[in-house]
C-alpha cells in the first residue's frame, strides 16, 4: 500500500502560511507558521530535537490542567517556537467531561505526527483510520522514515504495546536502563546518537538555568548590601 497516495488527501495547491504580523507593543514581528512548516525540511537531528521540545510543551500543558482539542497539527508556531501560546483557543480542561483521556490522545497524536514528519508526508494525520493503518504497518514506517533507534523503541512502546507516555519520560527511563550505573545516569546520555545530542541539549539547558539561579540571587544580595552600605550607613 503506497503511503503517500493513500494519505496525501490534500493535493490542491496551497499558499505559504508563514505570516508576519506587526506587534504594536514592541514594534517587532510575530512570525506564525503551521506545524507542517515547522517540522519540514529538517535533518533528522533537528527534527528529533523539535519533537522532544514539542513533547515537553505538551507535558507542560497537561501539567497546567489542559489538553489540545481537535487536530493537533493545526496549532500555531510562533517565532519558530512551540510554547503554551501555540495552543491558544485549541484547549479544554482535562477531565472536563469532553474527553477524560485527552492527555493520552494528545500523546498518541504527537507520535503520529512524528512518524509523518520522519516519513516526509505532505500532510500530517492524526485520525483514527491513519493510526490504525500505522499500527498495522509500524515496521514499514519506522524503516522508511529512518527513525532514530530510541524513537523506534518509543513508537513501538506506544503503538504496539499500548504504553502511552511522554517521549521525555521514555527517554529518561531508557537512559536509566542503558546508562552507566556507576555515574549519575539521569544526566548521562550517549551523545553519539541523534537522540542523545537532542535530549542532552534540552537537559543541559535546564541544568544550566538551575545552576545559574543561585549566582543571580547572590549578585542581587551583593547589590542590595552595597546600596544599603552607601546610602543608609
């Protein structure tokens, strides 16, 4: 079954959806693009890093009590980033009665989008029919899409085993299982792989922010001390 013919429903010519909107507050440009544009024309490493970041944004959205309603592939990408603002007007409260499993559906949808992106589909699909076809032909999609080994394991875990969890959580566990037990395995990841480089980029940025905070607080305290000494002594 030809995957491009079967699922490339949108064959009509489309215009570039990249929009430059002037922001009157700071006289800067707000660039909006579609998710398809955001994930297209990337090499495998860059695509992997963006999918890890996307997964992190979805996790934060769920932690704030919301989930994405409808077609996730229709979200806005603002200034080439996925943030909580990307989901504006596309969310509902978790367990609101509309869909008590909205968080799990979002994760499955993101997995389907990732596989579409690796296989360079002209359009991203998250509908039930495509997901069913994907499950039945998962090996073909993983092989044809040149999906990194770690993400192959993740997609198999989600679609074949039904273990629906965030990609970041899976990579942490995968890292812990594979890592050197004699070291801090939560911070050790094989940088020779695409996923290792992408995952470490995100993790190291987070650790850098954590380590920087005490230095900032110390600097503020020092400035307060000098101001007090100069003006109030």
